[in-house]
């Protein structure tokens, strides 16, 4: 898969091109340039470390939005077995922006649900750019209720800039659909794990984000508003989005420190879009670890802990 570099990755791209050019020149002219290549490869690794080991929140936002990043159905194919998709909310219709169904992970039967984006115009139109309609959230809840009925854990994958804000969604009461999910997920009598795999935007993310364990990919972000939206409000211009991303504490390391999430899933260097398989293996290992912990607790204890977890959101102390 050819990966489109981001702006801050251009120094890496230039070095890779120089190394490739030197190799081609060596082959054409039968010249030994191994020493020069070794030096450039060392410089390349140092450049990668300098960039990827100190990513800013805004750079993580850019990685989270990368079109080659694995989406929900990519993880379903790489992590889960025997996926059987379920369609429709039994009220209005289906929503391709929120696929879900029965599956297995590590031999454990479960229900998996998530936002789905597209990689080209045709697929994005089908998936509505990952912005779910009310039917998507109602379908998700329908699947969660089936999971509760059959004692299956629920695994949700969050990747949306936000719920769809169009007139049709408002007419079919998108706010009520999300609010109803928040209430019902809080009392759902089965373990729930939610993972922010890319963008975690506002109520669109929270609609499947109430869980016993909230996990985040290393280069995902989770926020009440996009950095661009925050910048437009506070600085009156979107160009201040990097400043907003820094101030809002939307990256996984910051959210873990603030106890708003429970764990961070490590990605391959440069982002999950560079190695889908490695990212999926890490996600699977972390999910199975937390699932094993949750299944040891009786349901009344899980419900109490879930309630307490979200009640403490927003607590703060003056130094």
C-alpha cells in the first residue's frame, strides 16, 4: 500500500528518496556506496525518531485522519473471526456509516459495532464520511440489546468527526438517539469496551462510547469539538487549529493522564496506516487483556464501576 506522506513527514520522504537514488546509481555504475548509504540510513532513523517520538497533538490529529489508516471493517477482518453483519434499526432503515454484527475475538463470541469511513468518493458517499444517522445509533443499540440477551460482550470502535448534522438526521431526532444510547449503555448488563481508533468527535463518538473500558489508539484523538472548530470560536480562524489541539488535551497520552480513558494501544512507528497487521495485532492483544479482566467481575460490580467511572469525569483539584 502506497502511503501518502503528511507535511511533517517530508524530511523523511526526502531522505528515503536520496537513499533510493543512491542505490540506483550504485547498480547502474557498479559502484560501492555502502558506507554512504549506511550513514544516510542512520540519519533517516534519527530523523524518524525525532519526528515520531515527539508528535504534537495536531500531528496526531493529522495521522488520525489519514485515508490509509485502518477503519472499523479493516480491524474486523484482521482481528475478528466469523463476522456476521446485522442490518437495520427496525424503525427507519439501515446506516452504512455504522456497521455491526456478531463475531468472535480470540475464541470469545461477541458483538462488534463501529463507525466506518471510506477511502474514495464513492465509498465515502456510501458511508457518509463516517458520520452516522439516527438509524446508525438505533441499530447499534439494537445490537447491544441482543448482546445483553445472549450474554455477549460488546466491542465498539469509534472513528467519526461527529454525528451527521443534516436536516434529515434532525427530523429523525439524532440528539434523542444519542442520548438514549448514553442512558441504555450505562445500564447494559454485559461488558462493554469502546476503542477510539481514529477520530473521536463529540456526541457522535459518545453515542457508542459509554463503556467499562475506554481505549485509544496511540495516534487517535477524542474531543468535544474538532481543533478547527475550537480555533474558529476562540481565535476566529481555523489556522490556529494546532494551538487549539494543544490546549484541548485531545491526544491519548493527555487523556490517559486525565483519567478520561483507561489504556493506550501502541501503534507501529509512524502510525497504524503504515502497518495494518501490526496495529491490529496490538489492538487484539489489549482488547483481550481487558475483556479477560472484565469477565472476572460479577455484573452488579461492573455496573457500579461503570457508573462511578463516568461520574468522576470533569473532577478537578486546585493545586
